[in-house]
């Protein structure tokens, strides 16, 4: 069923709004997939805060204008599904990569991060980016390491004294 002009404007506005706040985008071909398979993909995407949408290429080009993902417009051809990461840059790449493993008809065609289009072969790099919680954990570990080392060093002085006194005590007990 064809979309009315108002519906098209609404789709463009929705996708544009999501694209403006997204960290990365993935475009993939989905021809030959069943509704059940696409529903499973949508469920997984929703769990990982990834916006997933099938949009006509002409509408997608209009929606991506003025966003970091405008660079993708030239390469939007064929039936594509767009995935936008909303919380961390690697989320859409992780979802689509994992889904593509089990579905040979699902092919990632391009990625975009920071206004730059990446080749589909670089999906591993994007998918391996840490989530926000992982990045915060790594930062905290780096910040905590010097403090922990300082405390261990301070604790070593009395510990060494205690071990020395214990060794002298043991030596005197053996001599007696």
C-alpha cells in the first residue's frame, strides 16, 4: 500500500530525528528473509537500543540530509534496512553482525560513524567497541590503579617489619 504525502513526511521526520541523535548507522540488504526472521531481528534490536527501520531509499536520503549520515545517501540502493545505534556506537554493528551469522540472506552493505562511510568488512571493528558501561569500567580501572599501587606500597613497610620480627623470633626459638 502506497504512503500518502503526510505519511512520507512523518517517516522522514522520524528517521531524521533518530539519525540526528544516533552514534552510528548500519545499512543491510534483507531480500528473501521471512517475516519471522525480521521480527527476531527487531526484537534483538529493541533489547539493545537500536532503532531499526525499512525505509524507501528516496525517503531515507531526505531523512539523512543534515545529519552525520548524509554521506550514506549516495550508496543507498536496493531494498535496505537501516539500523541506528542510540546509546553506544557499536550496538547496531553488534546486532546486525550477530544476526547475519545465522542468516545468509542478510548482508550488511555499509556502515557509517562520525560522518564517514565504512566498508562492510569493517563491521568487526565497530562491533568490538565497548559499550558505555564497559568503557566506564575500563576508565575506572585505569583511574584506580595508581591509588591501589600506592596503598599496597604503604602497606608493604609495616608488613616487611612484621616479617622481619617474626623471622628473628623464629631464629631465637630455634637457638633456644
